C-alpha cells in the first residue's frame, strides 16, 4: 500500500456533502444507497449467523437436547432463507456493485437512481415481512419449501415468509435492470466492451440472471400461496396436481440464483488478482465470456437437484451432462486467474489473501460439484451433509471471501480511510482456518450417510460434528474481527489517498471518498483493460491536463461543444 | 477548466436528469430499461404458461370441457376492447411526439376508458364463475363444484363417451383465475400509470423533445395487450368445438 | 475392482462398490487439481512477490493454445465422469422385473414395510443376502426419501405415485435406513434398520413371524369386501375388464393409446377410474378415493399381481420356491 504520510482528504465528498437522516433516507446517490444496503445486509448476515450458531450448538450432541425438533427445523429454515435471500443474493451486487458500477464506467450515477433507492426500500419491506414471520415463530419447511409439506402440512408461517421473499425479489430485479441499462448506455466515451473491468462483466452476467430468473420464483411463491390458502390443487395429487412440479419451478430460479451469488464474487476476484499483481487478467476475453456462459448454462441445469425425486432417468442424464458443461467456464476462470500471477508483481495485502482463499475454496467447492453432477454418486450423497458442505464451500468460501476481499480492497475508496493491515491479515487467517474446520468434516459426514436437516443423529457421527461446531465458533470470531476493525477505521483509520493500491480502474482516478458526482468531468478512456502504468500517470489530476490538450471531453449536462 | 455540475445544469432540457449527459442517452436508457422490464414480465407470465402447457397436455379433455363453460362472447368483446385500447394508446404516443397536448390527453383518457371497460367485463365474468361455483377453492363456506352441462354430455359422446374428472377440471379453473387475475392486476397498474401520464400531460410536461414516459408506458400497455392475445385463445377457445 | 474409501459406510449391495470407485476417482482428481493449482499459486506468489511499491510488470500475452487445452481436457474428463456416473445410475434405477417384492408405505414419521407373504414391519426390514429385492414405495402424506447408505441407494417417495428401487444385499449385517427428504418435526427420527440375513436365517425369520396371511390374500379379502367382484368377474360377463392374467400386459385405452398394466396403473384406476379407461368399457366404475388407505391399495395390487400371468415372481412364502444358490441374478 502507498505510504500514507501526507494524505489530505478531499474537503467535500459524498459522505459529507449533505447532512441529516433525510439526506440519507431520500438519497439518490448510488454510493449512499450502497451504504444503506451495507447496513441492511450486515444485519441479516449476523442474524443468519446467529441461527447457524444455534444449529451447530445443537449438533454437538447426537440427541436433540438443546432445542425441540420443531424449533430446530425453524432454525435451519430461517438460516437458509435469511442467508440466501437477504444476504448472499444482494450483498456484492447491492453493496459493491451499486457503489462501483458507475465509478468503474465513468458515469455520475446509475441509469435509474430513484429506482435504485426504491429497490432498497422494497428490500426492507420484504425483510420486514420475514422478520415478522421469524418473530411469530418462523417457518419450518426448509428454505426450499417443498410441497406438499409446505402447501398442506406445515403449520409455520409459510405465507408470511413467502411474501417477504416475493417482495425482496423485486429489489433484485430492479437492481439487475439498473445495471444492465447503465452498462449498455452510460459507459464513458472510449470505454468499449472489451475495455471494461471484469467486475462489470460479472455484474452484467449476474444482472441477466436476476431479471430472467427472479420472476419465476415470484410466480412459484404465488402458486404456493394460492395452494396453501385456497387449496386450488396445483401440487395436490388427489386432484391431479403434481408435487414434483413445485420442485421444477423452484429450482428453475434457485439454481441460477446460486450463480447470482457467485458471479459477482468472481468479478471481485478478477479485480483483486489483476490489481494486486499489477497485470491484465490472463485471457481477459475468455474470462469475460465465461461469465456470460455461466449465466446462460446456469438456466439449463436445474434438474440436477431432482436426480432422486422420481424425475425420469433420461432427464437426469441430460441435466447431468449440462451440469458438467456449466462447470467448465468456472474452471477456465480459475486457470486464468492462476496464470495471471505468472510474472506479476504480487502483493500480500489482505484483499489478495482473500482472493487466494477464494480460489482454494472454490476449487474444492467446484470439484465437489462434479461429484454431485455424477448421477451414480449423487444418489448416495444428495440430501446429506456432502451437499451442505459443497454449497457452503461455494457460498461461504466463495461469495463471502469475495465480499470481504472486495470490502477491504475498496474500503479506502468507500470510506476514505485505511483499515489496519495487520489485524486484517489476522482476521483473514482466522476465517480461513475456521471455515475449513467447520465445513470439511461435513463432506466426510455426508459420505458416511448423515442426512441433512437432522436434529438428532446416530452416535457414530458425533466426532465430526463436534469438529464442525468447533470450527464454526472460530469462524464466527473470524467474522467479528473485521466487523470491529472496519468500524474502528471509519473514525480512527488513517486517511486514504485516491489510489492506495496503485490499482487500475476509473474508480481509482477520483478522490477517496469520491465526490457526489463521482468525477469532476466525464473521463475519456483511451487505454485498454488493465493497462497498468506508473501511479502518477493513472492519477486523475495529471491525466486531466493531458485530456484537456489532446481530447474533447464529453460535456456535462447536455451543452454542446 | 473546472466546471461544477451546477453551472452546466442550467435549463438545458426539461426533464433531463442530472446524471445523463444528454437527452439521447436518457431516452436510450429509458427505452432499454422498459424492454428489459418487459422481458422480466415474460418470465413471470411464462411460469404460468408453462403450468398451463403441462396440465393441458395431461388432461386435454377436461381442459376442453372446462374452457367450454367460459363466456366466449365476453372474452371476445374484451379482446376487441383491448386491441382498440392499444390503438388509442398508439395514437396518444403519436400525438405526444408531435406535441399535440389536447389530443394526447384525449387518447390517454380513451385508453383508460377502454381499459376500465375490460376490467368491468372481467368482473362480470368472474361473478358468473363465482355463482356457478367454478372458483377452485375449498373453504368452509364455498367449494368448487362441477356439474356437467347438457352440451357437455353431447360433447362427451363425441369424445367417445369419456367422462371427466372434476379434479382435472379444477386444474383448468385455477389456471384461468391465476392467469387472468395476474393479467388484470397488470391492467390496474397500467391504469394507474395512465392516470399519472394524464396528470403530467395536463401540466405540460411533454414536448416533442421529451415525451419518453408516454412512449415507455405505451410499450407497457401493448405488452399487457399482447399477453391477453395469448390468454384468450388458450383459455376460451380450446373447447369451442364442443358446442 | 472394488475400492474401499475411508469414511464410507459398509459396502453392502451389489453396486456399492461401483459408487465407491467413482467417488474415489473423483477424490483423486480433486486432490490432483487442488494440489497442483495450490502449489502453482504458492510458487508464483513467492517467486513474483512485489519487491518495490512502484514496479509494473510487463504484460504477458494470452495464449489461445493454453485456453483451448485447459478447456478441452476438462471437458473430456467431465464427459468421462458423466458416462461413468450415468451407467451406475441406470443400473440403480432400472429395477429387475423379478425379485423379492417389498412394499413400503411411508408416513410421518415411520416406514411401514409389507412382505408379500403378509409379514409387516415398521422401521425395520429383513431381507436375505444375495437376492434381488424390489422395493415399491409410496407415501401417505408428504414427500419422504428412502435412503440406505450401505447400499448407496436413495429414492424419494412422492404422494400419488409409486416409486421403485432395487438392491441386492451382498453382506449380512444391520444397516441404517434414513429418511432423506425433510418431512416435518419427526424427520430425524424417521430412521430404521435394514437387517440383511443369511438365507437360512431369513427363512427361519419368515416362518417364525405371525402373519395374517399373505399380502395377496389380504388383497383378495379386500377385493370381496369392496365388491369389486361384482363387475370384475373371472368370465367376460362382468361390466369391468377381467383381471386374471392381466398384470404386466399392455392394454388399449379409449383414446387409442396403450398402457402397461403395472402397479401405478392399478392404483390410479382404483382412485381415479375415469383417467384411463380400457377401450370397449363404460366409465361407470366408482372411485375409491378416501375409502382405501395406501396400504390397502398395495394389498389389492399384490392380489391382482398374484392372479396375473405367472412370471417367476418370488413371494418368499413357500420355502420350496426359494431359488437354488448361485441363481442367475449375480451377473457379475
């Protein structure tokens, strides 16, 4: 990191431009909205984490002795619902994406700033319904809401939770819409598609999934609600309905949803690897297209969640082969990231540590996906802790590492402060150790045959469960550490220069924190992606003089030239 | 040359938002946004259409017989009403493009009247179904009941004396109510949008340079119309041969 | 070749070893890929660590050859895994036509087993080593999943339909049975045991159990009780089709399509008689929905099967009918 000796922060920036609660709650500045989202998702992360703690405490012993079975079932359901819909799906896009997309493309804001704010309010309304559902006892169907248990038998708050998820889905759709339109129409002059940062490519692909997939879960929840309230019969075999139809409809969205969770993290990793090695990502175009390929193929594989559901064997084979197809672009990304390190200038700062962690975890998570896509093996390990371990490696080991890595990397830009590097490295280490200890034993448990969603289990599974719970406690501490020092740094951290990392990208060519309108003038891009140059050449203040002489800047506000 | 944002924002164009560089960019963004939104609507309705395809292929006879019980005349009138409303909407858009405020308002209001007519006729149809106990719910006080009608007996003979399973008939009806209900909800939202447009037009917000809200709302209205064009034959006309 | 994995349950069925072999291969592959990339990253990270704050490395050109290589090779490996996995899956989910028949009705929160000869078991199933066992299952309420880790088999049970798995136990012992699809409060306690016994012990167990008569005879009693005999007579004078010799045959329906008379068709015809009517018959059969439980349906199915064309179906009730050792099902 650059020496911080004589950094003078900008006088006016987006955080102090206006004061007062109203200026935040009615803001249309994408950067402030990103911070509003940061508050919300952090709250839900710790709420979901609290449920996880209780789950792991219960699983320390083979008997069900901490809570009742009914309570445990509600705990794991709410853990899933809160983490998936209120943390993992919005976290990177709505926090980092909202903050960075306009900055990275040289725009003053997203295409629809008011819709951006609306999306945050919609998120909160949905969250409110879910919180009410939790407070009035929660729901016990599993976050997957399979019928007919959820439509007919469960006495939990299915409808309330469903409404919460339904409403929050619109927040997702609006965010995706905003990103797509912004990226298409508001790129700075000279910023062609293949000069875009890979973070933008990832978020573009993610947004495609958001707008195409989310409406399907909306209609699925609607049908579930109709079935539950009015018994219309869609999923009821007694009148000719099909309970497995629910599974198809549910997974048609929920599988692409996992790519909504991981693609943005991959975008972050691309930025971290490129900037922390000061090199263009090896195979830039391949990585860009891989993001799109993942988005497209992601819609074609939902049936791999139904291999043991009495779905036809031949359908199973089709979904299996497609699932391998979707794994390939992810593998290509990992190889390209690794190749980027070759002859790079590699920094060991915390964001890079998180990037390394991501790659390690993603390899395990991704390869175990190959196990699950293999039909013969899946029959044995599906619905066991093997699957639980697999998706936690991707979502926690992947997405959350990407989120934390990105948060640390852009923290100076977002807050204008530097976080304490030593503590941050320590925190990353704790997370790494805690995570492995928590989730690796679960692969073994799964293969041994321990089913998921079990609150009591045969005694031979105890040792591995204890290991997992021990790891969870370490992981929990590991997440608290950054929480503490990041908040500390907002007040007491040293001021950050515009470009502490010597990184490439338009967001680093404005002050830390940026002014409300992001750039004094719309930048004109004349360089290729990740064309690293000495720090002074990439600094906006000197570049601007160059621009004045050689290029016509695009005028601000519509005045002609 | 430091130019602050405030200086350059002076009265450039009515309705140009500060974060866009020019009206062209704003128009492009708005149009792309509306089209992307309509794609999400296609996916939303798509789920229902998928369920329709599945259950119809499983229970073709029951679907034909149930569809036969719908009021085709009313459905047909509604179709004409909606097509005309798309015409009036398109005319409204045209007049906004040429800057004719009074005709714009006239055609927006005509569109609303036609939309309202559609909803009223729909309401009458729903009431008919309610009275015939064709609403597929199971409450204490109201249950779905299917009584085969005389024409169905004739039709049934034509279908090689196959009788129908009321459960499968019920499948048709929940699809009918779900699909037309969601569509009607979109119509109501459309009426709200049109009301806003009328109010904006009366205040003189639209000019030949800036009228994209009218165009974009037109897109939305046409989309809702097209959905109905698909719904009508799939729901109303598949049992027509049974008369 | 049977590979044994650490942390794996007993290999107790004829295909357990195949699953373990593929799993072991995948583990080796994962370790290879994981270790090599990890080592490469560590090597690069150390060798190319940043030495001065201002250094800018020279750009490295991409390589189409490299991209193609590391796309095509994983693709072929994946296709290999796919084929391997599919063939195991195909075996698991194509039950042999003949085997020891067990009927299962799952309900919240127990497994109810019925042997053809009338033995009923709850949460514990006794089967003999070395015989193919066909398990036909349904549920009374929500979706459950029949999972025996030692056999490496799992299949959901869905209301409104029958699902069938099969296994051939290869090792005597007591193995876990779990419900593997979340089904409510008692999901964790919907567990049981599969007791695999040597053939002689199994016979002893069978004859020792108190039974109410075989499944088929219970079904026959029900057939009389519910007056099915009124229309389904053994001669062709009844208003309904003759059921003797019918099971397993293909019949033509009113709309011209054909259907095979299997368990599912019989169950459907009892609950929903108008769904698939055989050509030439009137739609006058009343529905028995709500009047027969899933278990009674299985008894009726067993009865109709028993009066079907005699395949070499095993009922297990008659010791003399037990196949000789080394019968042709081993096929290995």
